[in-house]
C-alpha cells in the first residue's frame, strides 16, 4: 500500500533539520504517488497529497516552536543602579517601568536583538553560562526579563573590550536587580544562555494616546504572548480602519483627525496573533491619557 510511506514520512520529518524538509517532502511524495499510479489507485493520489500537506503544516509549526525556544549564547552586563531608577524611560518609550508593569526585571538589547525597536516588549529567560567556568556566575540562578531599552554601540572600544553592544554581539545590558539574580556584582559582565519565551502579563493591553490634532501617537504597553507588535491599525467611530506606522520603540502613529470619536485598535503581535479592541477610548478621550482593555494576548 502506498500509505505505508506516511508513518515513515512523518517520523523522518521529525528527525530532520528545517533546511531539508522541502527536499525530503518532494522525494517521498513523488515516490508514493508513483507507486499509487503503478497500482492503479489514482483515487488515492489526491488524499495522499492532502495528508502530506497537512503533515508539512504541523511540522512547520513544530520547527518554528523549536527554533524560538532554543538556547543561545550571549553576554550580559548591568546598569541603572541598585534600585533600577536609571532604567526608567528608555528607547522603547515605556516611561515609568514600575507604573507600566515592567518593574526592575528589564533589559536593554544590543543592535543584534533590538531590530530598530521591533523587539520592544519581548521576554527572555536568561541564565549564567556556568559551563564556561566563569567564577562570577550564580549557577542555579535564572531571570525572566522584558526588553525595554536599547544598548547602543560604542565603536571607540573593541567588541570584546568594553564595546559589548557593538554589532554583531548579542548582548543584554540588564537592570542591576535582574542581573544580580544570575551574576555576582563584582564580575561586571558574565557569559549567558538565553531563550525567548512568551510574556505573561496581568490585566489587559494598555493604550496611551499622546500627540496632537491630526497626529495620534499611541504607546502600547503590557502586551502578553510574544510581547512585541508587528502591525497596528486605528479606527474612529466615524472612519474606516487606518494602518498605523511604528514611530519609535513601542509608539505607533496615525495622521488622522480623530478628535471627538471613540477609538478602536487592531493589534497583531510578531507571533501572528491578532486582537481587536473596539471603542477602547471613548469619544471624549484626551491626549496623555491611558486606556486599559480587558483583553490580552496568550
């Protein structure tokens, strides 16, 4: 039976790298279809093709999940003082990190991770890489941090001599309280292993509307799931949907005239989840105010 290829096909897919999936798929599918044709079982060709496509779909999801959850090497330093007061504000625009729910378990990202602000809000689990024998590692320590800032390059220093955030270095400049969960203060810098993980947030997504007439600058905070935003749209009660553009960090802009209208938003995170927040700001909304939804990404 041609269908004997299916369990072999699936088991083989799960032992392959993603780079070889396409070649393997074509090879096994072609062999199976040829066998079915030779046996005069043409009515089964269509069904087999559908099964192959379904298998590829689920395998692609698994490959993506495995990629996102894998551990990677980096280095980590700290800044901001023992109370993390020096980490407030930052290149993501989150302002008071305590007020906006991020606390002191935060980090600035090097250019290799920051992606011009597209990584704002992402969450990482970080452990000190004690396998290197570094004496300043806390071997059983770990911390989950949220990306709230950018660590700029310092080209006056070498990449391994103080220019820790120079491209192509992957580096976390963490709030001091977060860093001290994985490293001894006197070390200053430690090798780490990290993985990106889903963000767990309390309460709903929040929208802070700044700007002026004909210019709405919307800061989106407390985003769960992937934590970072891929795209966003805005709608007034008297308009259709209008695409927004990233202005900087977690701030998205619209050039519509939306005063006196209730505002709705559609947000798509970088993992593909989309939520619509209808009439999240009432018609009497004001610049400088924050409006909290009851919805959250998972």
